[in-house]
C-alpha cells in the first residue's frame, strides 16, 4: 500500500534472490514436531479455541502446546504461561492474540528459536488506520532479521494434510483427502469455498495456505517452496493483487516445467479493487496485464473457482496430455454434444479414429448408434463387454491423446460403472480420462470414488467442465513446450 | 432430416396454428387418472420393468395398468393382455415395445380413446435405416389424425412431480422436489444430468419432458402448453436442433412475458452436429442464428448445464429484479471480489448505497471492515444483530435492486446462518437474494435448505454462479421490457 512504481521496481530487483534461510525454515513450518498455540482458549467464541480444536481433531501427531497465562489446562492439555516456559525446541508458533501484543510475542519467538509463525491475528496493514501498516512493518523487520517465515497476519492459517497438521481456525479442513494439490490463497473465504467444494469432489489436497497480509511469505516464496515439496504435485493460486508481480513471475519461471501452476485471479472489477485494498492491503490491479504476465511465467490461468479446482485435480491426477486429439465416449448423445462444443471452442480436436479403432467400434455397436467420435455408447448399456471393448480400442488408438467419458447413471443402467471399472483401472495413467459420471446423490458415489482413488480418472460435475479441464491439460502442455517468455492465449 | 430450406419455410407457415385438440389432450397426458404401461415387465433388464418401478415407487395416485399378454401379474398388479381388455377409459399409454409392433398398438390406443402417449421405444427417425423415418411418419399420421399428443419416440419418458407421475424408465426422478421448473429436453442424458444436479441443489421441479424424436410434440407445443400450466413458473429448454425454429419462436412470442423461458442450445461444434443428427434426427444448425432467434422471442440463453439450472431456479424462486443495482454482502472479501468481477462484466452495477444505508452499515461494522459495496461482513461474524441490521438496511435501500449474499461457514462461525434466518424469511420476496452459502458437506445444509424452502433465497455453489444468475434475472427483465423482436446480447 502506498508504494510508488519506482519502489516496486526496485523491490523486483532486490528480491531476485529470496532469503534461503527463510525458505529452509518453511520446511519446519509445514513439518513441525512441536506446535505452540499462543492465545489458546477453552472459550468457543475465541479463535484460540478453534485452532486448538483443529490441531486436536486433525490428529496432529506431534506435540501441541497451548500457551495462555490464565489457564491451567486447555482441552485436556497442560497450558504454559509462555513459550519460554517450555524447555525443548518449538518449531511452529500459531499466534491468535490481539495485534498490539504481537510484537512482544515475536521477540519471544525469536529468543526461543522458533522456525516458523502462523499469525492469525488481524488488525494490521488491512485496516484504515496507518498504525496497522506500521505495526506490520515492524513485525516484518523482526521476522526478516531472524529469517522466520510468517504465514499471515490476517489469515485463517494453514493446513498440511500429509502431516495431519491443521494450523487453522477451521477444524473441518481436516475432512479433506490427502493428495497432491497445494492451494495458496490470498482469500480465506475463497480457501474455505474451494476446500468445501474439494470435499464434495474428492479433491486430494496437500496444503492450503492462507497468505493473508503476506508479512514475508508471498506467492513467490510459496511457489519456490512448493516446487521442491515432494508432497505437492500441482500448485494452485488464488490471487487478488500483488505488490510485486515480478517476484512471482521470476519464481515461477525459475522452476518452470517442474510441476504445474494454475492461477485464478480476481479483481478486474473496479468495485472489487476496493475490496482487495481493504482486505489484504493491496490493489488488485489491471487484470489483463496480470494474466499476460502469469501466462508468460508458464502459469495456467482459469476464470472461476470451479475451474481452479477441476484443472488442479486434472493436472494432479491425470498422466500428461500429449496432444490435442480427444475422444468423447458418451452414454448419451446430449452430454457428448455439450462436451464437443467446449472442446472445439477451446482448441481441442474431436478426432477421427484410426480405421482399426473405428472398425472395432462398428463391430461392437449397432448401426443405430453414433459410432464415430463423439461415440454414443448408449445402445451398449447392458453390454459391459462392448463398453470395455470400445474403451480399449480408443485407449490404444494412437490417434487419441485423451478421453472424455460421460455417463448418466440411474437404476436402469447401474451395472455399467462396475462393467467398465476393471478396464479403467487396468489402463490407468495411460492417457488422461476426464469423466462426468453422474447419478442421483449417494447411489453410485462409492464406485466412482473408487475409480478416482485408483487414479483411473477424475470425475467432474458436468460435460462442459470435463471438456474445459481437458482443454486446460492441453493449455499446460503447450505452455511447457513453448518455453519461457512467450505470450499465448489464456485458458478459461 | 433431409428437408430442404423451402420445405422448412413452408412448415413454418403451415404451423402457425397448432392443433388445439392435441394441446387440450396434453392436459390429460400430464394429469392422467389411469396409465397403461404397454410392455410392462417383471424382468429388470427390460425398460418395461423400470417404467413400472417408476410409477409404483413414485407413488402415482391414479390407476396403473400393466399390459403384457404373457404375464398374470406385474409388481403385484394384475396384468392385462391388451388395453382393449380394460373397460374404463385410459388417459395415458406408456409404450415400451419394439418399434415394429408400435403401429398396431397406436391403432389400438386410438380405438380405446386414449388421450396421450409416451413412446419410449427407439428405432425410428434416429437410425441410419430410412425405414425408421418411414415408420415414424406413419405413426405421426395416425396420431395427428386422432389429435393424440405423443412424447417421443426414443425418449426416457416424462415426469410430472405435481401428480407424482413418473412415466419414465428412471425411478430416481421421483427423488426430485416438487416446484415450478418445467424442463423440456431434446436429450435424455442432459435431462438426467440436470435432474441429478437438481436433486443436489434442491431445485423445485414441475415436469421433465424428454422430447426424443418429437413425433408431434415439439418445443413449440410444450411451450404453448406450459405457458398455461398453473404448476409451471419457468420453462427450461435444452435444445440441440430444430427442423422448424419458426414454430418455437412464434409460440414463445405469442405468450411472451407470461413466464420466463431459459434455453441452453448445444451443437455449435461440427462434431456435435454429427451427434445430433444421429440421436434425435435433426441437424444442430448454426449456433448464432439460433441464439439470435431465441433471444428475439424473449428467451434467455445460457451456455452450460449449470447455468440452465441456476438461472431457472432464480427465475422460479426469486421476486422480479427491477433494476441492475446489486448489493454484494459477503462474509469474506474474496468471494465478494469474484462476484464483483462477474457482475461488472455482465452489466450489473455494484451500486453505491444511499447515505442512510451507508451510515447504518458504518455504525454496525468496525472501521477495519470494508463497509462500502461489496460489504465485508466478516468482522460482524459473531454479532447476528449487526448482520441482520446490515441486511435490513440494504433490503430497504431504494438504491438496491437485488442482493448477492456470500458466506463460507465452518464451526467457528456456525451461528451466523441461524442469526440471519429470521430476517431473511421475514423479508422474503421483497428483492431477489441469490446466495452462495457454503459449508462442509452435511453440516448446515438443513438450515440453508430451510431458507430456500421458505422462498428467502436461492443458494448456488459459487460466488461466480450467484452473480451470473442475478445477471440472468436482469437479462430477463430487460428482454421483457424491450418487447418483441429486437435483438440483444445473450446471457451466459
């Protein structure tokens, strides 16, 4: 806030090398042995209560230390008056005290040799009062001198599912499945929305990080760290505004091609800019300039929350899409048409099959079916051998790079998932399979979930979203092939 | 299929007056006292089994007559060898016999004085063999002479939730909630997808009609019928291709403004055209020409399945949106920004409040909150009086036409829904409230569902979809105001 263009440029140059010690300490922050909750509470109207609940219910396997001078025990654990009263090392401090008491706590953390801080407390750079920014700057000075990475302030916290570490005020984050997507977000609300969507769609998550006001850990630091994090397969960014876009661009470019980055950037609206300024202390800025820069850094841009999640899941779970020739296998023609529309408008080719494949399909489907691509497998509903035969021919066809599989299931055709499961699992990871297998709630979810867990496919709610996710796999592939610093069109 | 442009034009002129007797008989078709299932079966691999199951499990209150010369009883009901063996009148016949036996059955139905037919059987105009089209034409001749409306052939059937009439091969359709949306669809797969989505999103449905090959009941007939159907508030169309677009345009224009029509048209892809030709016997045709014509007829166009459902729900449940000035009330700033972006790009104004409203909000929220529109109500999470106070001020502000309400709930803020419910219910139907209230699965669904059932709001899965639904309410309003036959931009 309040930086001139010159200052921003200077920053971009200065920040070319990030603080290596701080990055090293991020490892301890995300993989701590001992976590202190400074401001832990037994009272449900305090965030310190919810953070304790998150750590306990999340089954964190390390040591939890509630710190509160006014309490003997919190949630059954003996409380400490201060972190200085603990003799062994503490890796991570989660701070949920009022802002004015935070500088003293920071000094205490530094004396204690703490490796990382999650600062949930609000009331810093995001408030109208300039004292908020001053306070944040003084904290940044302290943390930077000690090379301590700070997530926040003004954040819900973070979660690392691979460590069962829920260092947030939202215990429900622990309901997420462990997986390969790490979400770095400038908005707590959007993190919660994406997490709740992810729970419904079986998204496998590695970490969720609420950057908040980004004291000294910004997108650039997180991208650099996550590129080397073995538990992260895809880095998902929710961005509103950046003081220093060059730093993120540079970080992304430096590790380009190691793993995919997907970004959803909001803040194109003038009214939205006001919101961003207030809630994380930065202007959202010009949308097209941002997107151009992100794309140049090899980042796949998407334009809504659902697409961020779908695309991240596809990139995390599917094998690479090697070309743009797509087969659409549909149990009903209508959804196939909807997928066709999106494929063609997004640069995918609804390919013609090789003659061998076409012959195999013609042998398996009656003449009344649409046997060319998009294939209407409807007439083979009751013939799981035929369904598997079509899938096999298409999976092995060198003219097909990826498969969109669309089927609406009700009791009249409920055996179909079981019929094709064996083949899908057997040939998993050969080519990307993005599916929309839809059924009434609660009926066949388990079968589809089983296919997802075994890496046979990803399942999304509509044919259009299946096609768009496939298109974004292609977008990623073309971006990587093209190499650094060339402009290209953006995914949707 | 195979019609010349000249023939199509002739049709458009001939069809200016629809068959009034046929339309009258549609009432009996959708509200029958007695339903015969011709081809009823006890065998789960027969569609005649699933149709019987649909009628029985759907708790149809009228008489169900299974017809099958080879069975004594089917699902506990005495079977008849033929409909002629039943002495009292039969309103509706659902036919699930092989195509070649259908002409004989049609003649029998006519003799019996049946009012309407649902012809599930496939193997007519949609097959490669010209005999299919010939057979369909001969059936059309029989049905038209007798003024009997026929849903199908080549369809899953139809359902009328207000009569607990599930005349389809999908018993799960009866899981849907009764409500005001009537879906008329050219695709069985898309109907199933939309129904399954509707189950998850508490969409209130009136009817779902699978047009299939449209023997003599096409979009035009259904629009005309549903415009006068007291149980239908919104007509939703899923369109792939039309032999005679003029007839639908004319039907929609004739009843323009009585109730909203929303259409999702696929088939812009060249590959999709092949699919449409095959599965319902018509070319999908030029997308932009279609959409222009639909818009001219006062039909709101949307571009994916989710938007068709969201927009239909908003139009069915919300009071009319009288202007384009929107308030965004968000529990967290990020989702508010995402909604802002969509609002501004879709022609909605993220309005400035009247001074009284702004003062009321300033009094209720601390300075650290974003108090102008979009309002970040986060700092008032624990103060349900403040939340209700902000909502009241905004609801009563003459500068606000509609409200987008966005809140992500987890256990730390779980009281918030309860806190605002009373006010939302009290002021229901004053202005449209489109919400994205999101929580982990299964936790606060009941509370939000309660608000939807009482007509206080509609809830959609993301902020972007909330904003787009609101934009489509505005699109509908401007289209109605503008009057017939003027081109305008299409909703998304």
